[in-house]
């Protein structure tokens, strides 16, 4: 049974311990000590990393009350080694875990729901609740959680007796037996938890609820706490500054500027569509009765490509093939009334490195070929 120093002092960064066992498995060494400050993966919190003697610890797990250190090299059994925890990683996890407790406690207390899932990811924390939440609900919870954090409440951690536990109200995602560790944030949360935490809520710094999406019978919230929250806010602020510069708008007026730009784009698209349709009609009229027609145009949207092909095929009296693009890549649409163009499309795709298909009278797709190759192919199909 490994002595768990991370429970005695979660801020312990360096310690010494005696090596009880070291065995190699699949190119990695699994080391057990008589005591350790390395926290093993569990309860939604990732494992600690760091240094043990002169080797790197890249994973930590618990099995049968023993803490297993997965290392990139061996250490001598019986030796007393110094362990150094990757403190930046550990403190980040403590900020995220404590922030999650505060958010979950406030949210569950307010809405009478349960936290049914929790995971500390590489960038964000995800929390699952078995209830639906509105934007207004999230704003309320975020504000209350940050007010609690700024009040700098002290954490309370205890191992109550079975009798005490029976008379205690606490959050837990599953039925528990044996010794149960209770983590309490006074007036915010009381939860069974095996993870490491900061000493007081002020050390969380802040929390930011980033997104809320429907998940199973409730919602999944993405959250960031502490330095992660600050980095996320700074990243968004930097993007907003760039947007404000591009739109020549004040940073707090970018949304209104984007709305104005969208209206302008909508108006311009309508005008472009009118001009484009007029141009297509003129082209179709000029090609009336010309028989088979091949048009090679500049890049255009798929709807425009199909519209031009449709207008021309109704007037030309033969097959209309329209290719739009350039630099060796073209989208195509081919149509002909009363014909079956599927064999033509198959041959076209084979000869011009293309892909596509469709109905007997209309096929479409794309090719990787030059204009000369396209013209040569259709010249052979006259």
C-alpha cells in the first residue's frame, strides 16, 4: 500500500521515496514506491507527470492501493529516489477540478439536477448534467461561481465515518463503499471525490462557461478555469481585435458591423444573381439552334453552373456541356433532352481524370484536366 502524499499536501512538489519494485513491460518501466506525491489518473482528473530520480514519469495509475509510476527508464530497487511533480500540469488540474466542483455544486443546487459526467481534457473541461439549461441559466451559474471564487472560501476535506456518511448529504455519481473522501466547498458544494484541489477558491482564479450543447437526456457544458480561462478569453479578444480592425469598427461594436456587412452581402448577391441570369439568358439565345455546344467558363457556383447548362440545352437543340474553373480543375454539367448521357459521363471521367454522374438527361461532376484536353475530348464526340 503506497502512502499517498498528495492527500496529505496537494501542494507538495518534491518528495523522496524508497523503490519497492521496478519491472519492465513493453519497453516501459513500472515503478512502485513506499510513498509518492504523484497523483494517479482517476475521478475525471488526469495523472501526474514528472521526474523520478533520473527518469521521466509519463503516467501514474493506481491498482490495489498501489501507485504505479510508468517511466521511460529503470530505477534500482531499494534505492531512495527524489520525485519531482510537473507542477504546472498538477496546478492546472487542481484549478480545473476545483472550478468544476464549484460550478457543479451551484448548478445542481439551483436546478435540482445531477452531474453525471466530468472530464478534464487537453484544453477544456466537459461536465454532463441530466437537465436542460438555457443561456440565462448559464450566465447565472457563471456569475455565481465567480463571485464564490472571489470570496476566497477555504476548502474542507474529511474522511467521515460510515455513521457520519449516512447522515450527510453529498454529491456522488455512483454508490460508494469503504472509506469515502468528502470534499466540501462551504455554501457551494459537498461531493465525494478522490482528486486534488486548491486550498481556497481564490486560487481557482476564475471560471468561464464556454458552450452548452444537448447531450443524451441533458446537456454537456464546456468550461475552463484559472489560466486556461484567461488564455481562452485572451484568444477570443485577440480575434475580436483583428475583426474590429478589418471592419473598421470599435472592439465592442463588431457584432453590429458584421450584421451590416451581412446585409450588404445579401443585397450584392441578389444583384449579382440578377446580372448573372441576364447574361446566361443572352448566351442561351445566341446559341439557339447551334446543336452540340461546349462552354468553358471561369469559376462559378454549382447552382450557376447547372442553371447555365439548363438554359442553353433548352435552346441549342443538342448536347450542352459547361465546364467552369481553371488551372487544371473544372466542375462540369452536361445536359441533353431525350438522351442518355451516363455512358458519356463514364468515358469523360476516365479520359479526363474525373468523377461524377447523374440522370440520363443530365450529369455533373469534376475533372482534373486542362482546357485543351476538354476541347479535344468533345471534338471527338461531335
